[in-house]
C-alpha cells in the first residue's frame, strides 16, 4: 500500500506502480483468456474482467462472506 501513497507525490514511483498494475492485470487477463480457450468458462471481455478482479483484490478490509 505504501507504493500507492508514494505514487501520489512522486512521478517515478507512479510509473513503477503503473507498470506493476499493468503486469498484474496482464497476468490475470492471461489466466482468463487461457480458461476461455480451454473451455473452462466463458468471458465476453477478459480485459474488463481482469480490471474488476484486480480492483476487488485491492479492496481494503475483510472480504464479504457468501450467504
């Protein structure tokens, strides 16, 4: 989380954070695309889904419980 705070004030840190975010999204998108290619699941927009999953994973606090 510290990198996100520093990125607000420091351009170089912001560039590093953005590169890290892009790599993470790319990995998640790749997993989704591979799953679709293998027929494990369907997904109309792997990029949008990757963005949502990364955002959900960053959510501070406890994860909601089902039920």
